């Protein structure tokens, strides 16, 4: 029988001291809340980053290819995607899909309201999977009818509200050139991405419109948007795409296109680390306090054990076993609380956010087993390591004085 473990079990289970029981419960509650907050913090931040990245990636892709020139406007210079470059993109194992596009500044006019916008032209190769998830009214452009597709348009819910438009409405759009070129369009769908810079900045239409307005050839385009399979490999994949482009083309990743959003997401990691450290300190302080009080209340027992020949290290192990038991209870309850609240939020979305400020209507949750396991292990190791220091107080206890102490 393990002597230290046996004594620790008796202290933990059959203790009748009211004050120490209260402190122990507070310590357990401290560890429980600290772990639950850490689990939820990481799950929310990871879920938040994933959702925002997916919103931006879904509309603008991960990498864009445009013509290499000094043009810094929204309207890209035309180029022809040569067969060699197109084949390289098709055979690249890191690329999920790609499609041509072109943009052109325009002015929307409807119901005595006007709105500056960027017309994004796409063709039948466009991947609609993301937009379909965010359409709140109507449908997508039907490219099977080439004539009708030239007049169909998708606008954001933000723009629709600003201009008091709905699905099925007609309106005039003026394209910005040396002379304004009016075109009549019909709204076939309204989408809501939730990212204001995208919602108020773009409408989706037929690439053929831009080609016709700019007098481009049939095979000329303004750019190529690429969606990669693994976003964590964005930089090496983007670098590889750039290295294989002809000299007249350039490519840039979405982190270069929209740096402010990704810089903001990067700052969230710093906030998370600070919060994790603070929560870990709270748990440690609670456990140190509980251990010190247990040692002081058990001074008489420590003296008796020393008089029977128990070593300082043996007695220290008794209290460390007891502390480990309390930490274990706190971790169990913390996992139940943290994971329980997380799964509840995943299924109900009860905790809402201001979409205008956070780009999301609710707090997202994304659990990873390795994160939960890592937090549990770190909490155990840090707490037990720190608790070794106050346990050295046992070596200062004199057996004779301790036996007299009541």
C-alpha cells in the first residue's frame, strides 16, 4: 500500500474541518472556472477566425492573378490567360478551383437613391457554393440563358436596403467611363455575407458586360481568382503560383488584398494568450491558498508523522497527492462546464453578436481535441509545479511544537 496516497485519500474524503472544506471548494471552483473560460476562449477565437476567413475567402478567393502594371484602380487591365498557365493551375494539387473575373466601377440609381459600387463580372465557371449559403432571397444568375444572364444581377442585403430594392426589381446602373454608360438590370438574388467592406462594395453580374463595355476580345479577362484546399498553406502556395506566372502577370494573396481584417484577426491571438495566462494564474492562486491552509490546519498531524519517522518529502507527497485530487475534480467539472456551454452555443446560437461590428450574428464555437487536452495538461503541470514551493513549509515544522499545537 502507498502510505502517502492512503493518508491523502483519508484527508480528501473524510475531512471534518469546516473551514478547510470551504477553502477546498473555492479552490475547486477556481480551477473549474479557469479551465472552462480557457476552453471557451480558444474555441470562440478559433471559430471566429475560421468564420471570418471563410466569409472573405468565399467571395474573393485566396489568391488573385492580374496583369502586371501600375494600375491601382478597382478596374484591372485586361490580359489573356495562356494555355500553359491555365494548365499549371488545373494540375496544381493545392488548388481547389479557379475562375476568371473582371471588375468595373459603377453607380446604382433606384428610388431616388444612388450608391457607388464595384461591379464584379463572372462567368459560368464561377463556383456558387459559398454564395448559395448566404442568399436570403431569390437565386443565382442563370448562365444557361446567355441573353437573360446579361441582365441578371446579385446584390447584397446592405445595398438592397440602401436603395429600397427587392428580388425581381429593375433598375439602372451607370458604368464609369469617359462617358457614363447606363445599363438596365434585374435583381435575381440578394445575399448577405456579413462583412461590410464586401457587402457595400460589390455586386455580382455577367463578365460579358465588362468585356462589352471595355471593347475586350472574347478571351480577355481582368483577373483570375483561386481557391486553395488548405488555407494554412496560403503563403507557400501563393509563392509557388507567382513563381510559375509569365512576366506580364502577378499574383497576390488575400492577406495582401485585405490586410486590415487579417491583422485584426492576428491581434485576437494576443488577447487570447493574455486571457489564458490570467485564468491560469487565478487557478494557481486558488490552489496555493488551499494547500497553505490545509498545511496549517494539519500542523498537528505533520508533527505526529515526523515523530513516527516520516520524512519531509513523504509528508509533502501527502499534500501534493491531495492537491492533485482537488485539481482533478476541478478539471473534470471545468471540462463539463466549458464543453457543455460550447456545444449548447453550437446548437442554439443563443449568445448573439452585433454583426455590424463583428461580421457575425452569433458567437461561433470551434472545438479541437488537441486544444482541450493541451489546456488540461498545462493546468495540471503548472499547478503541481507551483504547489511544490508552498509544500516546503512542511520542512519548517518542528515535531515537538507541532504536537503541542492545537
